[in-house]
């Protein structure tokens, strides 16, 4: 399986191939980086090279329809605490990093498991015992929460007199002083706005890291779902210089207070990307964050939280402002991609999308609601009716520690077991695309592929499945990882399927996933070039 540097005809044979909407077949012919034949016609064609799959399983490259690659790359430079299950080990790792990097003025990293502590409120004093000479900021796994030390609170000027910003919360002790845990972007920015600014060069390093990780996992196309300056500029430079080695669609983040001022900048970034005319980069989408997370008690619900009946969560946008912003960007032919976790946020998003579509002329808009963890029965049919894509995170569709320890006590068994209604959404006629939300969870699609099928962390798990009636088939899971992500990103005529005329953008697994769940990525091919 070799690289090539010029026009070439390659036949891939010796293993089954899969593409959404087709039966399993054998044989793919690639000519000059494009698929020119499949099936029997490919097997009998003339070629310059025959590649024996040795029983492997050929399929379109995986897509990631919702992720934060630059944030993942930034965090990779900080303390390695992801996956640690012990508070002391986390603190020791932070100290180890601080001692190894004495010249860094701020220590920023992630991601810690908030479910380690009842209620998820981590204290600044715990970090102070290990690092007290400079600010420390750690992201929780939900990335809607940070844990900071006293130096970080001091740098941000946060005291007992500091009011909670709109749409965010500062966890407090009984006397009102800050504990060291802050939730949602408006509160998090109080601290991070004081940290050293990221640069195009530092984010180029993050993009390089992210692309290397993605290709290792067989992900050939992805989305960057939280684009703020200088991220857009960094991606443009990455596309120019070859650092960007996978297809990427940028989603620029609209701020409820600043979106009118942001609009010219968003349009300029899109214009620069279109002028660059790189097949690897697009900037078609605007991201909206309408609520928080269930784990932090900030997702917007139709009914109050059980652990605090005085609140139903946070709505980050008011209805009028959200509709005005969506209508504005939709009129500019930007796709809208809306974070909505609670059932109230999902309803608000659907209402706004419906009104937006009535206000503007019809076009191929493909609105997307991401996460959609709780959807009321009344709102389920509206996804298909309004043409809204539901972007789910497949690795979240089992009863993980966050659901058991943090979410279940807050919302109760009935609502908790109603999360991630994949089967019902598909049966309603709506489209589902998958996203990892990396670095919130792993970017490796193999880890997630079977989770929405078995509704367990692995098919071998002997424990009970979580809401098994919402399980989907392996074919539907594969489709949601491939052709549906391509469709969400307006790339269905280029990637996501093995069809004549499509780019040779595919992966080879070591086993047939229809017969064996213990699959691994063997090779990644992009435009006919083996990159692994």
C-alpha cells in the first residue's frame, strides 16, 4: 500500500466495501484521486497498482460533525489529566506540569471528571496547595465548567462582590465567596480573557496536532465548532501551508451581545476561505449556544431541576434576539448550527428555526441542532418537518458516570432515561449526523461506533443497556458517521460515500463491523494516497 505522486490508477480488492445505501461489495477503482468504478467493473479494469485489502473492510472516511480540534490541540499542551479518576492524582499531575514548565505564566489544561465530587464544585484551595505562584485553569470534561486556583480568581478580579454574568454562574460558599468553579462561557471568559492570548502560530501547532490525531483515527473530515479570532486566520494559514491535512468546516461562534458587530468579520473570514478555494477548508456555518449542560445544572429545561426546584437552567439567548440573529445569518446564506441540550432549549431552537424559515426565502439551509439530549414528545416530529439535522454524540449514549453521579440526581430517572432518542428521531424521518465533541470525549469513532447500537460502552459489557429501545443499527451508525456528516457540511457530492466521481477519501478496517465489533483502523486513504 504505497504513496504516489502523480496520476495513477489503483484497484482496491481482496476485502468487502461498504457505502450508505448499498449492499456490501468488492472492488474500488481510483483514478487520479477520484473513484472511477466500483464493484465488478473495478475488479476487471486496467490499473497501475493493485492493492490487496487482505480481508480488510473498506468504507468512506469517518466524519466528525461537531468537535473542537483547536481546543483539543491547546489542551494537549497542558497537564495530562484526562481520564484520571482520583483527585489527588489530578493535583499531582498539575504540579508535575508546573514544575516542568516554570516559565509558563498560566497553566491551562483539561479535562477533569466533574463527577468525582458531589455536585461538581471543585475548590480553588485544593489547587493552591499544589500550585500557588501563578494562575491555573482546568476545563471539566463537559467544557462548560472550569476549575481555577486563587491566583486565577485574583487575576480575573473575582470576589464575593462579583455578580454572576448573564448566562453564567460562579459557584460560591455560604458567605458568597467564589469556590473556584465557574460555569458557562460568560463566566469562564471572566478568567480566560485575562490569560495570554492565543496566536495564529500557536493555533497552527494545535491544528497540526488535531489533524495527526484525526488521521490516526480514520477521520478524514471534521468541523471546528467554536471559531473565534485567531482560529479562522489560523485555519486559513493551515490550508495555505499544508498543515491542514483533512477537510474542515468552520463554525464561527455568535455572541448574544455582539453578533451584529461580529457579522462583518464572519463574512470576511468566509470570503477569505472562498477566495483561497482550498478543497480542505470551508466556512459555511454560524454556531449558536442556547443553553448549558445537564451535568452543571445549566441546560434549559421545560420543568425545574429536582435538586434545585427554583431553577430550570439557563437560556443564553432570549427568544427575540435569537430569532433576529438566526434570520440575519440565514439571509446571508450561512448554515445555523445550534447547541441545545435541554428540552426547553431544543424547543426554543426549533421555534426560532421555523420562524427564520418563514421570514427568509427558501434555500438549501440544512439547519442543525447539536446534542438534543432531551426532546419533548411534542417536538420530536418537528425535526423532520423543518428539515433540521440532529447531531448526536454517539459516545454519550450509554449510562456513563456523569449521568449516574451528576445528571440523574438533578433531573430524575424519567428524564434521565429519555436522553438521546436516536431511534425515535430516525423513525420520525429526520436525519442524524454524528459528532464527537472532542475534546469533551474521544475523537476516535471506533470507540463510539457500537455504543448507540448496544446502548452500552461496549457490546461485551454485561450490564443493562441504557434505554435500549433507542438503539440503532450498525448500518445506521456507520451512515451517521459518514454520508450524514458529509451532507450536514454540504460535501455529499465529494465525500461520505463510495460512488463514481467521489474523491478517494476512505479508510480500511481490519474486520467487518457487521460481523465483529472488535474492529481497528488499518489505513487511511485521502484522494488515493495512503496516509497511514
